[in-house]
C-alpha cells in the first residue's frame, strides 16, 4: 500500500511539473506576440518635440503627447470667416487713452458724427450692422477713408435669432463680415456682440460663442463707460456727464459705448466731450485688434 501511495505522488508531481512548463511556455509565447505588436506600433508612432507643451497628461496619457480636441460641426462653417491676430501691444495705449465707439450704424446721423470727428481730428470706431441702404453704406467708405475703424456688430441685430445657437451667430456675423468687406474693401477683424458678450439672451451659451469667435482670430470689445445715449430720455448734458465722469473713473484706457442712431442729443454732446477730455490730457484713438479689450466678467 505504501509503495502504491509513493507511485501516486510521483505521478502527481510529474503532472504538476508538466502543467507548470506548459503554462510558462504559453505565457512566454503571449509576451513575445505582444512585444512584436508594440514594436510595430512604435515604428509608426510620431513623437512630438520636447518643447511641445503637454496638456492633460495622465498615467494613460504620457507627458509629451497632446491629444487634439474634437472638431465641432459649427467650426467647419464659413472657413474664410477668420482673422489674423498677433497679440496685444500695451505700449500703444496709455492710461489716458479714450476709445470712442459707436454701435448700430450707419444711420442718417452718421455724417454728422463724422463731420465732428473730422473737425476735432479724432479717430473713432464704428461697430456697424448690415441692414442699411446703399446711400448709408457709402458712409462706411468714408469712415475708413478718414481713419476710423469699422467693426462688426451683427447683420440683423436680432438678439432672439442671433443668440439662439452658435450656428445662427456665425451665420449673422458672417453676413456682416462680407457686407463690411464689400463696402470698404477691408475685412474687419474686431467686433462687438449686440448687448455685449454676456446678456440675457445668451446666458446659457455665451461661453461657447465667445470661445468660437476668439478661436477664429477675432477680438471682441465690451465697454467700461456708457454714454447712456440710447435711453429714451437722454439729454445732451446727461450724455456729456456720463462720458466725462465715466472716463475719469477708469483705471486705464476708457472704452466708451455710444450709438450711431441719428439722435440729435449725441451730436450735440460729442464736441463738448472731446473738448473737455482733451483739455484734461486725454487722447483719442481708433481701435485695432492689438488693443487689449475690456471684457465682461463671466458670472459663476
């Protein structure tokens, strides 16, 4: 019985040893196959240079490899709707620089505003819409010829349509872009959102809209001084006080919001505004996309 028991254990040991050898051999073959597969992937992998900034590196996404963000469908719309941006130049703007900006034109009052600016030797910026007739469109040419900047302010100025989604925003601003380019011979590279970059119509999607505009190279300008001229009860002296006092309170350049809407009170206030601030050492300039803009703060 003892001899039989010893033989049983010998056979058991041989079986275990055999299974161990088979498993080891199989594991080695699997590793070899896996190693050859990795070698093939290595041969076809393009490594980025060391100076590439790594974003989002994790244990599974090693440093030095940058994944491209997925392309969104609206990013493919209007491929020519873009601008060149080379950075801001703070040296060109002092703390006593004033940028007069006029929204919503051209209008029947544009010529009056341009006459005053020309007489005072002051450059300004006009953020124009596209809904105007041919005679008013000629004012865009005059703006450019007299050294002013023409920027986009949407084509239709219909808040409920423009801010419904990003596709609508791009469609409307692209029409505005083509309109200005056709009338002035120069493609605009700055804009102002109707109602500002954050307003009650775009609270749910303003971040995506702003990001797409910036991605295309355009710079948008909010404001830090408001003339209050769009108010139904605006007065000449009220506009003067709003602008002059607002500029004095600015810590840095002043970006003044006014409206090219054919109101007589604005034309009456513009000259005194320029005269008063000029006597206090302020200088007036037209915008270009090298000027760092004021941007409304995003709410949490």
